[in-house]
């Protein structure tokens, strides 16, 4: 039996990665290439008056381009959802790191010197830096009112709900920027070919996004440009949209210089210029009954978009849909906006609006519990969505609704209720003895819509191909890429399990847009669940195609053979494959396209209906110890129970959940980006702190597997889920330990000190 | 400046400026790109190599200081033609590598730890790799991998 689904075979990328053989973009040094660099704005907002190059400087070995070099048929935009962002600023500067001029040279030191001889004359303008007041500002930096996007959800009658409620509880919650901090900085290389075409390779999540952007920027078709993903050293959403920018830059330099050009950002440039998680403000007003039942919820959800739109509308949509958390609320009104500022554009980051929404919703639930005299666990048990309930978008939940199962699991495994009592006793004893130590335990429950929002999957219609190769081997062609999350192992698991073959019989084609189909982007917790299903179906199609030679036979993976009605072998896979390969005179490739679920109904105008094909669910429990002399916060341990449908590769699944949890812990505890007048103040690893192995507690993952019929073997999306819930669980633990109101990420010792001194906020009527 | 380096058990002669970063010499002049650059300021540990068995950030070491010492990079860790070091085996087995960019440095830091302390507690493993940042794993599977490799190296368990 060689089926590997549900087992943990060795990662297919493991050997190359542990021996140093794996080549990332910065390691590709075979060809002679020029190093490219970006000359950026030095002001957050302004007007470019002129761009000139020092006539006395020796430019002969340097390629230089600015907006005037964009090819005649192309457009000076980095095309995403909208085409508002130029690849190279021409007149208007909207943020501090706006690229203006590009240089390339074989010698890096000459390049740095040459940059000093580029003269950019700029008339500075006042910038807008506070998104919370941007809608009322007289200074307009975007459109008519600085509002980039505005979405609402209205379910039931929220005002009538407030009337009927026993109590109204209000609160305001805030989250800051978060940097993806993939350890491999962004980088791309463009290689021009003799026929005038161009190959652009690099560290990226979405080859076809980059291809689309290049085609528009250069004004060419697919025959003139292809995009190849190189082994990608982490991405987390940070390599969803920004690689298109760098791709346009290397392409332009390579075409102008007619030589390969590589740009690899150093950490400081990457941290300052590329997209980050949107800062957010969540204003909650909730009507509740004395028994704890939620009756109405009004949420104002605002995001800081930065200077350009990038992925903001879809980040907003996801935040909006998750805005009241995973609870049953009959009357909902959510008002969600993206506001423009003169800061670098914010964009995709694992969780995509949900970590912000969940932080607000979960902190607010604890506040409601406190007001009502209920425990955080009781308020959640009363209101948690279960099968048959409807979400904020009026989506009725039916299958694989694992919220309560996760809550029960994490409460049991962590001993949550016992810990609450033990820590209360610990704190009382501590106070009595004059010890500064306090302990607390906090809980969060959350969910994450898997796959694209609304009818996104039906719009994308992702495709994957499976090809029979020589010797009965199978190759998978997909535009989904491995960025560490293990798709180069889990996709072959899915295909080899259909065939009954070992994992080594299946290989992944290099993601190159010239020979893989567009499977949609590698984002939105969709790859395994949505594209994996397509891979599974494509494999079945290949099996059926070869089976045409054996009428009446079916394929039995256990015997690795086509069998008759009695189960007797008609032809082994090897024999059938050899015969088919020979008859076809070469490889046989089958195509499969995503089949939309006919039961999904979504109203994209009202934001009502089936927002996602399914949700993944989770519950976290964090334990902390705080020293009230130093305000140091020590995480004692961390439990998470996550319903992900089915673990195709349990070790990879656990690794994803542990890693995502630690990013969520970092979001809550130590990761803070500081911006002043549009400049990032801490754009270094030295001063933007991500958790080390010592900062991280033991993260104990408890899997809950409630299968989803729409995913392969019941699997649901899980990539983003773990990042949504840790911050509010830790905040709750700190509040439990100290009584402080923790309504804002991150909870550094400085912030905790201030919170303990501050009066309580919010209101209860 | 002509410098002779002892790398992975062999000798390599390079002609480079004496203050050139060891990281760049390894990657550019020795074609050993398994040593990675994540930050260039000694924070992330992706460029970790062992100098006489001690883990250092090669982005902070001028090549001239690496003369006369034994340099071990990830390319020199595997034992024999197709054998892997137990740490390499367990990093694969436990998925202690995800995106892989921190992995060479992480494995070398782990080797330095186990050479000095063959029987570390999980907390001591966390201390041993605290200079190496990983953004994918949450460190859990890395600690598992180092823990298991330590057992194998002590001869307590045979690797399957």
C-alpha cells in the first residue's frame, strides 16, 4: 500500500534544502549579469520637476532608465486589481519609497556611486499620515475624499436589535503594521533573448500575476515574455504583488541594456519599500441579552491602505466578512473602508484582513463577557457558530463546522478552566508575598474562509495538468508554487495516492508560465484545497484516459493496475503506461479546470451569501507570566486546536500551524513597525523584532479533522488560519494576569506599562 | 590579496580584498551558495558557518580573519558520497526545513551545539539556535529535529 495521504513522507524538496544545493534567485550566478538598483524618492509626497543625469559622469558601462523609457506600446503601471501604481514615478510622488530611476552595472560599487549622479528635482508637498482622520482631512491624497474602498454588510436590522438588547457594549481596538519578514529578501532576474523575448525569474507567489503585469507594462504578448518561479525563501503574502514591481524594473533594464539584469533587495530596502499588513481600527457596538446572547453588532472597520491600492479591496473584503468573528449574530451592520495615506502601500500578508478583524472581535467578546459577569469560555460557548447557523453574510453553515470541536479540544488539552483558577490563586499568593510575578490565561476562537472570497474561484477557473512520462512516471503542471508550505510534496501525494504509486513516481514541473497552466495565485489558503482537488481530478482523468484501452476495467490503486469486475489484474499501471506512451509517440497530457460548486450563491453587490466554500476553525489558549517590575511578558505555553478538514501530510500541516501561530504571536507581542512622516524608522532586523526560538513557547497543535466534501480527501485551507488568533489570546492572558485593558497590538512592555496606568475605555449602557 | 582558505576539508586559494565579507567570498569566489544572506548585519543567522567548530555570522567576518582556521559550510557537512549528516536527515524527516533559506545556517548552528553539548534539553536547543531566525516553522519542528539527531549521534536510536 503506497497511498501517502494522511502519512508524512519525506519532503521532496528536503535534500536540496538541507545540503545547500537549492538555488534561490540570489544564488543564480551562472550567467553574466548586471546588478540593478532602484533610486527612490526622498520625500513622502511631492512633484517631480525634473530628472537629469550628471553630464560629467562616466555612464558608458551603466544602464539607466526612468519613466521615459517605458516601451511605446506599454503602460507605466504595475497592474494589479487596479492600475493606479506606476512602475516608475513620472511627476507625482505619493510615498517615501516611490521608485523613480533604475540603474544597472556589473560592478555593485560603481552602481552605488552612479546613483549619486542622478539628479531628481522635487517640489515637496505636505503628506497625510494618519489614516484614522484621513476621511475628514482637508488634504486630499487620493480621489475626492481619501477613501480608496468602501464596503458594507447589512444583515437583519441592527438598530432594532440594539432596541431589543438588554445591554449595549462598545469598544475600540487597534492593530499596527506587520512585516512579512521572509528570510529571503525579494529578488528578480530578467534575461533578454536574441529573438527579442524576455524571461523573468525570481522569488514570487503568483507567476501569472507577474506575467499579466509585464505584458501590460511592456505592451507585449505571451510570446515575448515568460515568468519562472525560483525556489522561494518564504513569502507569506509579501511576494504576492510586489514581485510584479521588481519584475517590471528588471525587464526594463534588461531590454534597455540587452543584458541579463538582477535586482536583489537588501533587508533595509525590502523592509522599507515592500508591502506590509494594513494597520486597522475596529469600532464595535454590540447589543446583548443578560444571558449572553448576541442580538446585534455594528462594526466600523478601517484599514490604512497607504499610497496605492495594491490588494487592499480584497483584504478589506476578507476583514469585513470576518468582522464580527465566528459568532451567531442575527442583526449585523459592518462598515468597512480603506483610507489612503502618504505611506508605502500595504498589501497581502497571511490572514489578509482577518488577523485585524479577529483581534477586534475577540477582544470585544471578552469585554462583553466581563460586563455580563460571564467567563470568556461561557460567552463563546453561547454564541459560537454551529451547523445550521448563518454568518454575518447570511451564509448558512452546514458541513465541517468545527468551531465548538476546536474550543472543546483546546480547553481540555490546555486545562484552561483549571488554569484560570490556579493562576488566580498564584496571583493572590504573589500579591500577598510582594512578588512582582502574575500569571494569566487567555482564549480566542476564530475561523478563516478558505479559498477566494465570493465567486472568486469561479472567476479564476484554475487549471492543472497531469502528464504521463516515460516509464509510467507522472508530472504535474501547475501555476501553484512552493514557498515552503510544501505543495511540491502534497500535490505529488495527491496524485500518487490516486495511482497507488510511490511518491517518487510523481514530479512537479518547474512553474514557468510558458509551460504550466494558470492555476490561480498561490494565496488565500486555496492551493491544497482548490488546486489540489483539480490535481486529483486531473490524475483521475489520466487514469481514465489510459483505461480506455481496457473496456470494462477500473483502476485499483492498491494493485497499481486496471482490474476487471472480479478484481483480477487486466493491465498493470506500468504496462498500460508503456503501451499508451508508445502508441502516442511521447508524453500524454490531460488538462483539468476547476469545477465551480453549483450550490455557492454569492451577491457581490450586497456582500451577502456564500462568502467562502467552507471555513476552517480554530481555538487558541495562551498562558503568560508577567513581571510587574519590568513588564516583561513571558509566554509559558501555547495550545491551538485547528479544524483543517483532513491533514494530507500531518507533519507539514503541524509545521504550517506552528509557524503561522508564531507569526500571530509576534504580531501580538514584539513586532512593531514605526513610521514617522512617511519614513519607516526601524527597517532592519536589529530593530524590527521577530520571535527567536527563545521568544517562542512550545506550541502544541491539536488537529481536528472534520472533512469537507469539496476538498481532496476532505482537506480545507489552513495556511492563513493559525495567524488569525494568537494575538487576541495573548491579549486576553495579559488582561487576566494584570487587569490591564489590552486593546491594541503589539503588547510590548512599554505598552503594558501605559495600559496599566490608563483608565478604562469603551462604554456600557 | 591572495588568501588561502581551509574550507570543508580542502584548500581554496582566492584573490580578494582582505576586508571582503567571508559570506561574499564563499558565495562569489568559492561558488558555495549554500551560505545565505538574510540581513547583512548579523541578526538572522542565514549566513552562519563554523570557524574551528564555532558558529559565526559570515556576513560580519572579513575574509582575512578566516585565514588559518577550518571553515565548515553546509556543503561540507554531508558525510560520504550520498550520505547525509544525521541533522540533515532529521531536518527533512520532521520538516524542520520549510522554505529552506534559514536551513543551512540553522543546521550548522545545531551542529555546533551538539558538538559541545551532545545531550541538550529542548530549552538548551532553543538557546543553541537563538541566533538563527526562522519565519516558517515556529521552531517547533526544528527543535524536534535537533533533539532526534542528538539521540542518533549518541547512538540511542537508529535512524530508519
